[in-house]
């Protein structure tokens, strides 16, 4: 067990140090080789971060579904074993590069766009470098985990003229699109306040505490890693941006809140009595993690009772928006069921949406909508979830990204500003919890003067 503990320390140490030590030294002019750009009219993509999301949601679909528009030209990861397994899983002959060879990869394979799907806290360094080396970037949420990273991204985008796309698949789920359409229609008038309550259960919710998401220094906490989806949806639904944030949070269930613990489930002596024992053998992607485990000690089945867990499991957040909307948000990650309660309190009535993701009872519809007008009755209806990962939202997002000239009526494609705004709400919430103060978003980052703000709530 001690070795396993040491292994985990090696992972933390290696990822942090190697990330800091990536020898970025060449300038963009060293990389210009127009003859290698855009072969056969296709866009060339390199992927950095060959874990579950990078491999299964981006790299493999490029090969399987978008080959007429896109070429996957290179893979990059800090873990060679994981990357080689991912390469087979993806089904590509693209060359692989260790993270210390990122510049070499860009120079040799000349991607147009780098897709960033590393652990959250490392997004920024690859985004900045990729743009400096002449590439556009597609980054997974959360765009950044710390405010200074956001500042660096704004500066790099201005300096290089390159473009960041932040991938918010949650904008594409059926209920998300329906909410946007109802609010856009004006049927309920101006939104005055909103509610968003996220329930993660003891299965999916617990999974975050088994790996890096449970440590703030990697994920920024679930207020950044997970809630960035929800804050982005709210920013998008309200068509506004946050001004002040006040929050409370604690680790009240996982982490130190148990009488026993191990290093990881496989080696644990408390297997038979721990309700959170998780058998990695039953996990479809186990080889992706086991193939690289000896190299960096990344334990996919880490203990949810690890005393180092500092990512909150109970949290409440109040956000005041530029358009005067007041948001009340909560996230609890130890619930007996999973889903969401979302509501908008408007001048002419209230829109309520209940999302059922997993619960020990039957429901008629996974998305229940109720629109109630002041003095004017109520109507309720249900919607279903599409097939495909994340309720079909990944397919819709990928189509917009990889197919040329796609319409975007609902403005679902998100740029760096949208990515930053959602991350900053979570970052401000963490700061508010740590300082017990209300945080002004404008005190976190110097925004470009061309970004128009009213900031009357400041
Ligand atoms: N939009 C969504 O629905 C969704 C779903 C899952 C994950 N994500 C995001 O995708 C990203 C990856 O998540 P995941 O679940 O695949 O995690 P993962 O742990 O499976 O994969 C992360 C990969 O990054 C690599 N890595 C770590 N540090 C690195 C570094 N410094 N340089 C290069 N590579 C490094 C790891 O070796 C690993 O292969 C995260 O940012 C996460 O927030 C988004």
C-alpha cells in the first residue's frame, strides 16, 4: 500500500513538474512551412491529452466520422503507455509525442488546430503555446482553473491573432436548447432571477473523488471542473455575464469524513465493508489507465476517502449578472439520485425544468418542463434524451466543429470569452469560500477594453 501511495505522489509530482518543465523555446517563425498546411483541403488536428475524453470523444470520431473534413496528424501526452494504448483504441497511425516534445510535434506535423484535452490545470499552457506556434485551439471545458491563466490566454489571443474555441457540449442537450428557445421567445418576459441545483449521485458523483478531480490544484474543484458547464449554460441562457460571486462550500462527505481508507480500491483491505468499493475490472476503459499506471502512478480507482481530497462536495453560489439577474446555484455530489432542478423567475411567470439522470423510481420523461404564467394557468410537457454520449450533445457539437459552414442559430459555439466567464465564476466562488468575501469578477482579470461591459453592479 505504501508503494501505491508513493506511486500517487509520483503522478502528482511528475505531472506538475513535467508540465512546468515543457521546453517551449522556439518561436512561431521556426514553424512556418506552408507546404505542409491543410493537405487535401482538410483541417489538420493534433490532440494533446489522450485520456478518455480526448481519445473517445475527439480523436476516434475524427477518424470514424469526419475523415472527409479532418485529418488527425499527431497525438501528445505526458504518459507514453497511456498514449500508445489510446493510439490503438483510436485506430490511427498518427505519430505520438511526449509532452516535452510538443513544439517538435507542431513543427513536424503542422496541425492547423490543436485539441486540448489534458487534465484541467494544464489546458492554458498548451493553448498559449499552440497559438504562439501558429495554431488555432479547441479546448475542453473548463478553459482555465486559475485567474492568471485566463489573463495569459487573453494576452496570447491578442498577440497571435489565433482563435480559441471552448467546447461546451452541455449547450447542445435537448433540454438546454429548449430552455434557450423559451427564453429567447420572450413568452415569460424579462428574467429577474434564476435557480440551478445540481445533484450528483454516489456513483457518478463519487467518481470525481477517485481521481484528480478531487484535488483543487488539478481541477480547480468541482466548482470549476463540473460547474463550468452549468455556469456557461446560465451565461448563455441569460445572454449575460457575471459581475459578483459569493459562495460557501465544504468537504462534508468524501475525503477525511470516514473512519477507514486505502490507497485505491484494488489493493484495499476494506473492500468488503466499503460501500464505495469500485471494481476497475468492470470498467470498459480500464486498459487506458492500467497501461500507463506504472509510469506515473495515476490510480483510476483511487480512494474516495483520501484525506488530501479538498474539492468541495457541498457548495452554494450566488451570482449577480450584468443584466441584473440573480442566480442561486448549488451542487451536492453525494446524493441518492442524479439530476437537476433549473428555474427562471420572470416578469410574466416561471419556467421550471426537472432533469432526471438517474433515480430509483420510474419517470415518464427525463426532462420535465412547466411554464406557469402569472394569473394565467400552467402547462407541463416532457422531452426525451437523444441517443449518443451526453444525450446526443457530443454529436451535435462535433458536427458544428468538424463540418464546414454549419449554421449556429442558437449561438452554441463558444469562444475564449465564454470559456473564461464560466471558469471565472467557479474560480471566484472558490476564492469567496476561502476568503469569506464577495468577489468581483473584474478584480480577477484585466479584460480587454474592447470587451464592452456595463459593470453597474460593481
Ligand atoms: N465536456 C465533457 O463532457 C467532458 C467530459 C469529460 C472530460 N472533459 C474534460 O476533458 C479533459 C480530459 O478529461 P478526461 O476525463 O479525459 O481525463 P483523463 O484523466 O482520462 O485524461 C487526461 C489525459 O491528460 C494527460 N495529461 C495529464 N497531464 C498532462 C500534461 N501536463 N501534458 C500532457 N498530457 C497530460 C493524462 O496523461 C491523460 O491521458 C478535462 O479537461 C475534462 O474536464 C469534458
